[in-house]
C-alpha cells in the first residue's frame, strides 16, 4: 500500500508538471517544438543575449568536470607508480596536476559571469531581485542537495526528515557535496547585489579603475605573503570572492579596455606559474588557487579573451549589415536589365550554391550545444559530482587512471564528456519536473503571503 501510494503521488505530480508546462506553452503562444527550444535556451539568441557568456558558461562547466577527472587520474598515476621515499613522481603526474591547477579558474569564471550579469544597473526593486534569485538559485540548490541526501539514504519523505534536510542545507556543504561550497559563496555574493548596483551606477570610471587596481594589488600582496609562508592580517572583502565578483563586471566595462593587454600578459604568465606551483608545492591550493592573484589574472585573461571575441563578432556583423545595405541601395540605383537580352545559356552554367555548408552546420550545432549547456550550467555544476564519480566511474567503469599511459588523455576526455552529457540530460529532466513543481509551489506561497499583507479594500 505504501508503494502504491508513492506511485499515485508521483503520477499526480507528473500530471501537475505537465499541466504547468501546457499552461506556460499557451502563455508564450508556442508550438511544442518552439516550447522545447525555449526550455533548452535555443530561442534566446536574438533577445539581447550575450553569446560570449554562453561560451564562458560552457567552458566553466566543462572545466569543472575536467579538473576532477584529471585530479582522479593524477591520484591513480601516483598510486600506480613504484616510488621510493625520495623519488620524484612521474612526469604524467606533474602534467595532470599542473593542468588541473590551471583549470581551477572555472570557479572564478562562474563568479565573474554572475558579476557581469547582475551588477549592471537595472530598474529592479530589492524584493523583486531577492525573489528572483531565490527561485533561480536557492530552490535548485535545495532540490539537488535533497537529491544527494536521498540517494545516500539520509532523507525520507517524512516531515521530520525533510526538516533535518533543511537544517543540513542551512549548515552548509558537507562531505557528501563538497563542490557545493562555490554555490554558497555565490549565494552570499547575491545578497549585496542590489546595493552594489547603486554604488556602481554613478561611480566615475577613474574610481572604478582604482577599485579594480586595489583588488589586484591587495590580492598580490596576500599571495606574496602566503608564498613566503607568512600570514596576512590586512585582508579585505575586496581581496577575496567579492573582488572577483566585481572584476567580472569591470572587465565588461569600456573603462577596462586600455588595461586588456596588461591583463592578457599577466594572465599568461600567471597560468604558467600556477602550473608550476601545483606541481612543485604542496600548499599550491592556498597560494595559487581561488582568490590568489595568480588565479585572478588567469581567469581575468580568459574572461577578457571571450569579451574581445564577442566584440569582434559584433563589429563583423555590423560591417556585414552596412555592406548589405550599401548593396541594396546600389541595386536600386541601377536600372533593371531585361532578361530577353540575356542569352539563355548564361543561366545554365551557373552552379546552385548549397543552402548551408557543412562548416556552417557544424558551427550552428556547436552554438546550440553551448547555448543548452550554458542554459543549464548551474544545474550541471550541482549534479556533476554524482554523475562523474557515481555513474561514470563506479557504474560505467570509465576511469582514465586504469588505462595505459598512451590512452590517458583519451580516457580523461571520454570520462569528462560522458559526465557532462549525463549531467546535462539529468539537469534538463530534473529541472523541468521537480524544479518546475518546486517553483510553482513557491509562487503559490508568495501569492498567499501577498494576499495576507494586502491592505483591505472597501
């Protein structure tokens, strides 16, 4: 009876989720195909969407899985090597450890993307912002946290167990979900966004550049102190994740353009130093990762590269549009020639151009994949740990460290691709079922609260 009741509840929830999607489809006036494209984020390219942010989200989601895969492979290489106490680790270990260290810039990219999106001024009340962030950030985080707890046997559907689960979520990430630390960092940063917007709204460019310089200088002094095995007692919120959050916005502003060559050069040098430090120092995570100046410059250089690529693409599109407009104006000024005076054979030898080349199709496919992964990058960040270590490694037995040395890079890419693909599939299904139901419930709660506090009318 208990199992039958569970099935009935699941069936009722499935019907409710389908009804919610049907209502949303009708509201948008889409066909089912168009609504599916909307859910996947494939119809947002023309709505002021910044393509470089989709690319950065894709890169960050890919790197966060790739880093874990390389770390696992490096551990396997070290365990498999017959080493004496004073011997050096294998070269493969140095390469994997160094590249995984550089790949940790993915954490900063997630934070910078959020800063670039949220800190620009917009007319939005504090309450509206918090309500939107709660639905887009906290609700999915709680749902995925509950998923991990449920799969580990630490959560049931009883009220007391759900309450204990909420207490665990409030307490922060545990060993079960160590990767959630970044989500908690970003959630804390979002609290200050409405007030930072007012700060940056009228902030002069020169002052903003000075703030960015202070962030880099302070992080540099702190990193130098850690490299010298010293403490740093003058730490500031600007020298940590808040500063990285602000840098994401700064690097998209016109006032940062003149500093781009310096950032790109510093990022290249920093990436090399990060690579070396992770291979040579045991405390590399403290001196070369996260809020280290070296990692800040590495992530900033990557971010700037994508911003510059977007600017070049926009300029090219504008030039093409001007060229087409000039051609149209020229064609209108030239009188039409009668086709009777043109020999018939002149039409016969003109080859038909294919509507779309193979290169264009591949490019369109890659853009679509990046848009979909970018759309679900937050959920991929939440679920990738389970897909990588439980599904891909334990159940599918795709473990690069068990392959021969020559096939190690192939195994890493195969494991990363499988985990990324499975994470995306799960994220789409989970977000559009459990996520939709939780969001609908949240909206009903907000509606009821709004009615309770609404002043009575005569």
